[in-house]
C-alpha cells in the first residue's frame, strides 16, 4: 500500500513561546532569492558550523531535518527530529506549535484550502467531517494570515468547513482579501447553499466581483424527501434549490456535487433528469465516491454501496447530462469500478494526503490516471473488489 504525505508531523521544538505561521524556504531558494524575514522558516537538512552566519539572520524559525536535538545555542525557535521529514518542503506554509508542525499550504499540491469553520447547520448522514458546535472564530484570522503567505500564482484554492456561509459577512471579507491578494487564484467554495435563499446575501457576493468563484453545492435527490433524508434537516431541499436559482440569476459559477450513497445511486437517473429539466444553468455536475470516515463510517449500512453494481445507471445518467450540455465529472472513484467509457471523466480528485493505492494496483496499466482510494478505506469499506485493469485485459484475451 502506498500512502500520500501527511499534513502534520511530530517534532522536537525548542525556544517556542507561541504558535507561529511561517513560509518555508530551503537553503537553495534562500541563496537564489535572498528572501529572509521573520515570516520565513529556514529548512536545512543538517547543521554545519559554516551555516552559523545564515542561522543568525532574522528567521521566524529553523527546521533541521537530520538532527535529533538542536546543535546550536540560538534564540530562534528550532525544530528537529521530525517524524515525517518529507512532509515539509520549500514554499509550504506551516504552523509550528509546541510538539508538532502542521502544513496549511503545500506548494506541490492541487488540493490546498482555507478551512474556515467546523460548525455546520446540516448533519449529513455520510459527512466525512462531522460538525462541532464550538467557537472556532480564530480560524478566520488564520485564513487571512494564510492568504498573505501562499504563492500568488496558485491556480485554485478551496474554501471549506463545516459550512462556510455560517461566517456571514466574514466570508465576504475573506473572499475580498483573496481577490486583492491572489487575483489569479480561483476559489472553489464548498457549501450546502441554503444561505443563498437570501438574495441580499447573494447580491453582496455579486458586488464583490471576484473574477472566478465556483460554488460546490450538493443535492442528494430529486425530491425534498430524498434530499432532506441525507441532510437530516427538513426544508433543506427547498432552501438549496432557491439558493441555486438565486446564484444562477447572479451569474455565479455552480458545480453540483452528488455523493453516491446507496440511496442516491438507486435514484441517480431521476436526479439527472431533475437537473436537466430544472437546473440546466449549472456548469458542472460531479458524481462523488464516499469518503469512508466520520458519519459515513457510523452509518455504513445506510450509505455504502458497490458502484460496480450500478454502472449502467451511472453511465446513463452521465449521458443524459452531457447530451444537455452539462459538463460532468466523476470524483473519488477508482477506474476499475467504472466502465471504460467513463474513464475520461474520472478525475484524480482525492487530496494527496488522503490518497492511497493498494498493492494490487501496482500491476494496473492505468494507475497513473486513477484516483486510487481514501486512506480511510479500511475494515468494512476496505473489502472492495480490486482487479487491476491490465489483468482485466489479460483475462479478455485468455492470457
């Protein structure tokens, strides 16, 4: 099994009085750019006395990969003895705390996001990030700090929670800050869409005139009963549909997200028909495999199904949407669970730090194109049938 790099690592931290958010810069990048200030964390592989003059510069902190304890007497916060030394690279943005380092932005990743809150007003039965009723308003300031430190040529930045619209006008301020600081960066904002039932709020978003926001909004059925069953909130379907119409009226970009639970898959053709008749203004429909953690693990019997049993229904639904001019994508689904005709629209969508491939995948000829699995695919979720695509072809030819 091959796993992605984690977003946190334990470390030995010296001289730290409070958590620090810093941009990582390695020795090579420092020499070529000359960048050095207390917003930077210098990353070196091992200590050498010849580096003493560099280490005395105005760094926010120093990470020394191949050391067990700090080799120098220095006023700077120093991190050594990293549990996962490869988890951090030049250009990343990190938070150093007393016993660990968290990566908030990874330069090499296509899945960076602003995590704005753990609160949510829905209790979706397959939610991978169960909401918490806590005061986490500190996250807003953290996100504003992060916007200032990440690369200004970042293509896309996600905004997620929890439910981001619970921030109200604070979300609008965050969008404005991103627009001003990262004008080339698209925002992909995941929300249940209910707040957009209030057209006043949508008008405020429209007034911001961000050059490119994609609103990722889920629907779980073609009827209020089916959708509200998933969200566990009566009336959520009507609120979401009204919100979608308001966003459409405001010329906002919309991606409908349809999580393929057992109940959704059984009615997937009805959902596709509903979209083509009532929501044809959306730009994209994304069918999404379940991330098997959080409430999805708790509600395993209610939510899980083997997609290989529903390939015809999924294919027919995709064709219906595409024939009506709606861009369609498949997220979080291994290629060996899909008919070959759907492979071109199956994205490698699982965040790198959540991603894994099984040992059986090593002989698959399409592994480089495949999303693989979530690392949380274990126990009951782990017993999925995996047949490498090369093996399928070999069986077809009688080899």
